[in-house]
């Protein structure tokens, strides 16, 4: 059985205002970031910006992507409607916004702005590692 590959990307949204806060979106059973699958012809940054706008209403001109931060995760996924496992690669970018906003939710049941106070313990599989990498990046650039 051959493994298929899937590419997705998203943005961790962090406020420039003090105190710093970051946005997470709520699925029925977990927290997540705005992210989604890459469409034909898109760069991973274009995918991240499009998905963020689709899932929060935040337009690309309101987000400043950090050019020095990119975080990749690879993990296997077995979708219920497929017999072949998928190797999923997700690339996350760090995006700055001036201040918190109320997202227009289209795919999630809720949202929360979390205070930036590392280390964080939210979801070990994906979010905690990303937040630790962001904390290290911010510490090294301050």
C-alpha cells in the first residue's frame, strides 16, 4: 500500500499589542489554528493566507508574516473515507496583527485569545511544539 502525501499550511496569529495574545479556534473536541490544504498552483504562504481569511475573516493586508519563521510538522493521517494512509505535512507561519479581533467563524464552534506566557500546554501533538518554537524564535530575535 503506497502512502499518499498531503500539504497544508496555516498561521499562528499573535498580537503586537501588550499583553501579547494568540488566537486558537475551537473544533468540537480540540483547539486548532486556521489552516487548510493547498490548492493547485498555490504557494504554501498563499494557502496559509487564504485559509486564515476563510476561517477567521481576517484579510491578508491585516497580517504581517514574520519572514524568519516557518515551522513544519509531518504526521500520518488515516481518513475514514480512504484506505490508503496519508503523510500530512503542515507548515505554520507566524503572523502579527495589531490587536485582538472577533473572528468570523465558518468552520469552528468557537475561538479564544490566549495570553502569551510560555511554556504553553494546550495540545501536545501539534500546538505545544509550535508555540515552543515561536517562543524560541522571539527570544532569539529580541
